[in-house]
């Protein structure tokens, strides 16, 4: 199946600790940076999955702490989830039933297009392409399950 690994239960698949390596490219400014860290998916009291990413971002010669929090709720069909920002705002839907999904997210004048690819039980990849009046970014992230 073209290197895609079907996921019948997104929340069960994601649960756990993942090594996270991301390349951040500003295509307009020809600048490349790197994020290295950990993403932890754990059950929240409300039954959702809390996703906390933390690590360091190296950008334009400076390295500093970076992170974010997202919330994943079970979707309406097997293999799906609704992804929201930490404050509850909707981000995108996620359907990994085939092991591959393309998500779209409009953000003010910018447009985010994310491509999720599950390789196997312990590896998945996410590429966000961000375009807008002030942004022209390519963010490529690899996730490897930590035991």
C-alpha cells in the first residue's frame, strides 16, 4: 500500500512517547532550522488524548526551548480523530484508516496543508506546507516511538 500502514484506532496508535525531529524551512528567506524533542500523547481526564511536544528549536543560529499542546478526540468513524488547539479551537480532522491523510487548515491569511503518513507501528511522518502573505514554510517532521 505505497508504504502506508493502516491505523484502525488513531488514539491507541498515537498513545505513548515519540522522538520528534523536524526540519523547518523558510522558503522565501532560504533559511533552515531544526527542532529536536519529544512528543507525548497521554489520556486526559475527559477521554481525549493530550499531545505535548517539547524540545529545542535552532533557528538563525540561536537555540531555545520550544513546544506546543494539542488535543485529540475520537472522530465519528474508526481510524479518525478531531484535532484541536490547547484552547479548544478546531485545528483539523485526521483519518489514518489508510495510513495516509491530507489535512487543511486556514489560519487568518495563511493556509496550512498537512500530509500525514504512517510507515509502521513505530514510525510516522508529517509535512506541513504553509503559504500566506507573510509565510512560505515547509515543516517536515519524523516521529519514532520510544520504548
